C-alpha cells in the first residue's frame, strides 16, 4: 500500500485524498485488496486523463499500472491480443506494430491506459469506439452475495456489453481481449471548406476524416483520411510529422496559451484564428503514413479542460450551425442570433440561461468533429442501434474556468434539449441523472449487470451514484 496522498487529474479540475492507495503487482494481491475492503468504497485510477469525477474516492484507490502486459495469441485464423488493464495504448500499439499488427480503432491520444480508454468509450474518427471491439473482459469483483471476491471472464451477452464501457462500476478490470488486424496506412490531406455540407461530401471518399470548425473565421478545416495501399510512407511523411508536431502540436498551442493565459487578450485570439492559423496548414500536401502515426495527436502536451457532446448524423448540420451561433453570442455582446437559433432557444425554454453567457467568453480552440459508428455497448456515448454519431469537442486553456463552465453548461443543456446530445463520460460532465435516463434506453440493463457483479455498491462513488442512479 502506498502512503495516502493528494491525487490530481490531468486537467487539475479534480483533486482528492484517498485513505488508501494500492498498486497491486499480481491478481492475488488485487483479490486481497478487494477482500480487505469489501465493506468500503473502491475506485481505480488509470492515466488520470479524464475531467469527470469518475476516479474520485475518499476510501480506496487502486493503481493498475503494474498490469501492463501484452500477449498476442492466435486462434485458428484469428489473431487477438490480451492486454493488461494498466497498459498504455501507446505501448500496446508499439508491441503490435512489431508483429505487423494493430487494433481496429485508435483514439486521438495514446497516453491513456487501455482499461481507462475503453471504460469511458474513448473513440477515434470513422470507426466504432475502442469499447465496441472488446471480445472479453477479465474482472476482479464480488459474487452475487457480495461476500466473496472472484475473478471472472465476461465474453458474451449483456454482461459483455456492460463490461465494454463500465465506468468502473462492475469491478476492477484486470485485462481485455481485443481483435488484431494487419497494420495499415492512412492517406491524409488537409482541406478548407466554407460549410459543413461541403465537409460531409468529402467524407464519402475519406471515411476516417475528422474536421474542425475554426472559431472567429467560422470556416471548416477537414483532415481527409482514408486507408491507403501498404506501400510504405509517402509524401515526405517524416517531414510532415515533424512539421505538424513543431508547428501545430507545440507552436500553435503555445501561442494560444500565451494569448489566453498570459496576455488574456480576446482581441488577439480573434486575430490569431482569422489571420494566422489558416496559413499554418498546407492544403495541397498529401501524405501517407502508418495508422498509429496518422491517427494520433499530441493532445496531452498542454493541460486543458474539455466538454464533448455527441449528436446523431441527422442532427450534425443543425448542431454545427447552433454551436457557431452560440459561440459568437458568448464572444460578442452585439451578435444577433439567427431566427432559427432564437426559435430553438425559446422552444427549449432556455432564454433566461442564455443571457448568462452573453459576451462573457471568447472561444480559443478549434471545435473538433469526429464521426463514431454505433457501438455494441449499453452506455458508451455511441451505444445503440441508431445512425452514426458525431462527437463535438470544446476545449479551453483559460483559468480560472468559471466562464467556460457557464458556457459548457449551457451548451450541454441546450444540445440535450434540442438534439438529444450525450456528453462524454470521461470529459467534464454537467448532465444530470434525469438526462442520462432519457438518453440511454438500456440504462436499467446496465444497472442490473452492475448489481450482479457488485451487489453492495463497493465500486461506486458519488459521481456514478448521482449520474446513474445506482
């Protein structure tokens, strides 16, 4: 057991001090911890790259970082990988690449642990979330009486659907089994568009693309991405990666942080996005690179806070227009909302709360849109049998964050009322249990599975009890 200390998450919006912190090195130690604290409250910590209060506990916190193994196995003609819960995605990708393999979907960052990423529905663009592909989950939990600890393998039915994206509510994830696919290459090209309709047309030939709404110019920037023949790196890919890292991942972010946190100049933020950012991207540069290089960004280099809302495809055009209008209204006292937005606000009875954000916040980061295919899970943000989803991401570097929290709360409530938007479980999460109950048709099934593996509620904290009515 480690000495109790204050635990702080990546975004520094969450800090707490557990009574006990453990870092078990094997399954026997893990079971002993559960046995000792079966009348307490237990949560698990991963890379702490989350902004919601999922990991918070005043009692027991378990660090699974010693469970970082990667075991590739073949069964008939199928190849899969057993990966320890504490293994970072970056390490998993490297180990698989040595064998010419990868996993079917990759998130935007690779610094999360695999259990943390899948338990919160982490996703990339153009495919399902990582959670969707899980073939089995090994779990340290309790039996149905709640008296005995056990390690179980969950590989089918509603139990597996729940375990794929569990928010840590079933027990402690020990390891996951994921399918492997041959390593592949991605062709990427950057394109500026005037409208979201133009961007969505590009998606037909570039199904893995992600795109951004650029604040203050209000144009769209698409990273057109599609699977390319495995002919190796093309288009000076190594130079492209270096350029992107130095100019975008480092340079652009450093300038943004300086404008927001040091100079605190809303005017310079607007100038930066209108006049400088468009010149940083070479729209005619076509590059081909390996998937684990092309699909990952260094999004973890600078501390920030994020809200991410999911809307279905049939709402994304309308949602993008609404977001643009609201962000302009939050930035400029004189901005006049469109008739369409005004009608939506009145219909949702949000007129009073709208006035609280007027002219208070200048958004200072590109709004990212990523398409996520519907997941075979119970409560991941893209769960269900509906159409595809689009994740819309809002990021801030500003501290203190009161003004952003006000804007993000309004966006969360309004997009829920207007578009039935779901908020990412691992991002800042202002939605209520009442909203969650409406958004997730299988929430009762998830609750039942939780009670099966954790009948006494040991693996729950205030966040999941509040949001999930557990």
